[in-house]
C-alpha cells in the first residue's frame, strides 16, 4: 500500500472518529461509538439487522491547519524521496552520536544498530540534574530537550531530530546547547 493511500485511510478514520465525539458523551464511550460507526460504515448490511450510524448532532470543524501541514510535509518528503530521507536521518544521527561521545556523554542504547535515527537517548551526566539541564537549555537556547519517562525519569535526556530538523546545523546547535549547559549547570560533588 502506498504511503499516500495509507495516510488517506488514516485521515478518513480520524475524520470518522472526530465526528463521532458528541457533546455530553464520555470520551471512552464516544471512541467506542466511533469504532462501531466506522465498522458499520465499512460493512454494508441489508435487511432488518441493518444498523445505521447515529445521527450527527453537532458539527465539528476538522483540523484544517493540520491537514495543510500534513500535505506540505508529504510534498517535501515526495520531493526529497523516502530512501534519501531515511539516509539523511541516519547520517545526521551518527553525526550527533559522535558529537555527544566526543563531549564525554554516553548514549543509553549501547548497540549502534539498535539506536533510532530520530530520537537519541543520552545518559544523564553523573552529578547533574536532568531537570536543571533541560530547563537551562530551553531558557538559554530555546531548544527543547526532554527527560526520561517512567523508570528512566531523572536518568536520561531525550533529543528528537526529525524531518527538517534532521540536519547538521540543528545538531551543531544542540551540541552547543549541551556544552553550555554542562558549563553552567550545577554539578553535585557527591
């Protein structure tokens, strides 16, 4: 199945789910209704057991800006080419990983073949507070670096370099922000 067809089907599914959320319904119940509605719409039935979708009671405006953004992103991807985009993400990730390691930072995923090219997880430098690093980088460089989630909270930092942000210029900016944070954030002596 082509990417465009797959995305078109996802958008149709989203529109079906979006229209099925009615005022006064609980979100979970409305998602169940949407799932039933979408399956009914795809499975035509005849006779007395035919089920019709619930009448639309409230009109929702679709996320028009998101649809235009998606269209532009797909245009850019088609222009670059899917294989070329994957290769760019891979080479930029390798450049980023080597820059982090040159700074003495360690990556959470040790096996290079298991690392994602779009999201890099960095072990928190010993003695530093992850929240202080992420706050400093956001305030000083206007770059968002996330902390860990769940069991990795407070132990790792996460950086996403995707799409148009997957470039050497973006990597150099993020590496500069990390260098600055490591110089200015408090390092515990414990």
